C-alpha cells in the first residue's frame, strides 16, 4: 500500500480532535460547550464569576486538558488501523476478518437483587493466524519468532497463532485496566494464541511490563533496538517484512504538520 494511504489511516482519527470541545458536566450536549456557552454557564454561577473562572483562559485550559486525552486516544486508534492494515497487506489473508480477533465472555452482574448473566464481546486489534497466512516468508518468519519468544517467557508454542493488543503508549498504573489485560491474555492462551501487547511508543511503565511478561504475555515497544523480541518496529520488519520505522521517518514532516495543527487548535480558546 502506498505511503499516502498508510498515512491517512494513521492521521484521520487524530484530525477529529480539531473539533473537540469540553462538556463541563453538560451530558445532554454531545457536541461539547462552545466558548460563548461556557462564558454564559460560568458567568451565571456567582461563585465562579466572582473568582474569575468565567474567562477565556479557563476555557482554553479545559479544552487543552480534555483535548490532550482525546489526542492520545485517537493516536491509539490510528496505530490500531495502521497495524491491522500492515497485517492484511503482508499476511495476504483470503479473509480480512483474520486481521483482528474477538471472543465472547459471560459475566455475572446483580440487577434488582438478582444475579444475571450478561454476554459481551471483547476485541483485540491484530491477529496472525498460522493456518491463514498465504505469504510463505511471513509464515516462516512468524513461526521462528514465536518459537524463540515462547522460550523467552517460558511458555508453550500456541496452536493457532498470535493476537495483539495495540496501544500508542502505556503509562497508566490503573490496576483495573491491568487486570482486564491479563484476563484477555489468559483467554487468548486458552483459545490457542500467544497474546502480545504492541506499544508504538517506548512509553510503558516497567512494572506493567514485568507484570505482563510474568503472566506469559508478550510485550513489544517502540524502540530502535535491533531486537524483534523487544522492538515492535524490528518485529514488524523481521516478521511481516515491512519497515514501519522508515515509514514514519519518510512521513514525519507531513505527520508533524497535521498534529501541530490539531494541538494549536486545542490550545486556542
């Protein structure tokens, strides 16, 4: 696929952040609160008006704070889309659905003082299915990598392949999120897959990484190291035959330009 199409896959979610507006607790306003509406809202609140919170700068601060969260989230979406497309283009699946993976789980919740079984579908962002890969080079490289990586984490060779949870970065210490990740990893193993966290940046807390590795889940991060058991870029290059690092370097000027436009928009009232 040409660079322009990969670039658009990555950037299109990030562009949506240009229109971000904070909600200020106005849950009935899905589009967010404009500057004028904010000044009316805070200006009508005697306490906030007295102490000067009904100002353009306060609105800009809220917009920037919430907007940054949105930017990180949409960068993550762009990473997911790009990673999945690279899998599709290089594994050469006959069925595009094999680029992702989902499973159904049942959870017991209490409603009206009675237990109720609730089904939900959980989705991971990428999959390399041994039996469906039509690119012989990818198939051979993947099996070699899986064999080596499973020795590293002291795990058996999975029956079906590898599934990926894609993140742009992972600095959170949220134990609830970690527990959900480990539950996903356990389910992946039960379904015959090696679970791998694919982190595009190098930003992951070392405690999180150790916890995942000790739970027999793989972790690949965005480092320039020439080691496919550590570096996501090296893994994609060695196994899928695509140089993602070179893609970002080639397109850095254009990507930076668009990201800067988003940030400048978010930092203005």
